[in-house]
């Protein structure tokens, strides 16, 4: 049985002959429907985030699994965790069927390769310390399903995100998230509605996870890596705001702290860089807890 992401919607019959304005309006409405599909599953995302944060807080790794559009959406979310939140790359794994550099025909056919999924789960030594986010629009992609099955057998915390209520992904995962974004305006083109819904859901999920791990203070990215001029300027403003100091003091503290925002805030508060790092270590990297730390 085909998934709902493959359905033909009669409302869009003759789409290829519509005016540009009507064509774009239909696509825009499809995108709005996709984003709206995330609202009803916020509780599911909160449950998933809690499970993920528990594993990562214990030293585990965050593993993204997907194929095709779903895989590239997952890769994008994973790629941004380091720069935005300072999440270490060695604690992030992306299992993308065929890999980003594969030829189009290899990229598409790899989603059926269950042996590849098994090899990669084994090579990465997935264990009960890790958390897996598996994504598939249909919820039935063989590569993704097999990886999720094996990860759960190994004791990993598993999250399945799909756009089909009958997707096997929802049944296999410990925490299932159904995004009701279908049908697609262009039938079967899950790079449109399903992809948008997945991106929005992952944005929300990973941001909540990072917050649970102390990577935010108020609404500020205190784990951010200040790797260019714009980000260094932002880091100065963040430190100045949190530490209630002027920008000159903030910049001086950042220089002493290798432009790491969290220890820089503690340096402004009177700690040496070494002491600041020690306090953060004792506080699991959580700046709010570190500011409240007492010997």
C-alpha cells in the first residue's frame, strides 16, 4: 500500500496549466500546511527531546538516520549543532544512505540497502548510550527502518519521524512523531511539504535538546562558536548582557577565554579562566548552574 505522501490530490488537477499566481499560491499553502503539522505533535517532540537529552547528558552520541530528502534534512540539522550550540562533532553521527557525495543514481538506490544500514550501525558501534533520530517521509524506507531496528536492539533511545500515519517507523521507534503534512501539491515530491515539516520539527527538537543540555542562557546561544567577525561581535554582546558589563570588559574576558562565551562570563564575574573551566565542568557545562555554584 502506498503511503499518503504518494497520494494524488484532485484539487491540483491541471496544475501545470495554472497561472503563475495560482501555482505559487498552491505551493505556499502546501508549505503553510507543512509547518502547521508540527503544532499538534509538540508534546511528542518534548518526550523525544527528554529521552535524547538523558542519553547525551550521560556522554552518548546523537545519531541522525535518513535517505533522500529526509537524509539531507537530517544532515543539515546535525551540521548546525556545532556552530550554533558548540555541540562536539565527535558526539554527532549522520547515517545518510549513499552519502552526500554519491552520484544521483547511487543516492536514490541506497535507500533500499538494508545491509548498508546494518554495516554502519556496527561500524559506529551504536549502543545503549546513544540516541537515534530516524526520518523518512513514508515511514517505510528500508535503509532507515533497518538502522532504527538494529539501534533499538542495541538499547539506543530511538525517535522516528515520518509523514505517514501508517509508517512502520512510528511502530519501531520508542518515541514516534507523525507529521500530518500530506498530500503534496506536486504528488510524491516530499522535498516540498514533508521536507519542510521535517526541517521545522528537527529545528524544534534539537533546540530543545540543546537547551536541556545547558547550551542556552535566557534566549542566548552561550555555546555558540565565535568563528568569524560577525559571531565574535555577537559573543561580545552576549557576554556583556549576561555579565552586566561593558563591551570592552566582555571582549577582554573573551580573549582570555579563547572566545568561549560561558567561561568568559565567569571571568567577568572574577574567576580566572582555569577556575571558570573547572566550575563549568562541575556544572555539566550549564552556565546558569555555574553562576550559582558555590564551593
